[in-house]
C-alpha cells in the first residue's frame, strides 16, 4: 500500500491534492480535482506527508478563525468609552491625547458642518450573528481533526511503520 519513490508525484501535484483534500475531505474527489488516479489519491491520502500537511492546514485555519472570533467579540461586547469621550470633547487642540484610544468598534469618524464630530460604530447585533456563525465553523474544524486522526489511525494500522510513506 506504500507509494514508492519511483511513483512519486511532483510536489506541486501533491500540494494541490492536499489542498483539495482539505477542501472536500474525500480522497477520491481530491484526486480527480488534482488530476491524479483515484487509487493513487487514496494511497497518497494515507501518507505521513499528506497527514502532516493536512494537520498544518487545520491548525492554521483554526488559528485564523480564533483571531477573527476575538475581533468579533471586541465589536460585539467591547467598550466604546474612548470614542464617546472623543465625540464629546470639544477641545480640538487636545485631540492628541486620543493617540492611544481604543477605537476598534468605530467604523467611521467625520466632521459635520456645525463643528461637531459624527462617529459611527459597527453593528453589535451583526457581530453577534457572525460570532454564532463562526462558532459553527470552529466546531466543524474539530470534525476535520477527526478526519485527520482517522487517516493517522489507518496509517498506523497499515503495520509498516519503518517505511516512510510519500
């Protein structure tokens, strides 16, 4: 069941296969999309090289989603005190004191003709909706981790742990 180095695919083909497998979670479909034989795709999906790459993709994706989640939490539940203080401050000469202000939740600031400042904030309800949707995606990643673990178990069950699969 091991692929030999003689039958090795070019690195760009393996990379394409990995991306397709990450996307669709089907070795057969990923093989078709990458332009390789289905049986070779199934064998390749069991290789340690592909397993490591998939694990890296899932970890990177999870980190990105978690950072996005942190930002949405700041928008949904964060404080807006600095922005309100800026809007109510009439002293334009002392605006420099707002250099370190937390204006993360602000979507737009503009001067109005009457000499005031108009501040628009991001929609907190939309941020909460996006948080809920993102949580579903993050839960889906743990399902993807199960997919990777199943492949790792299949490689372990293969019984040939001395030969590196490629």
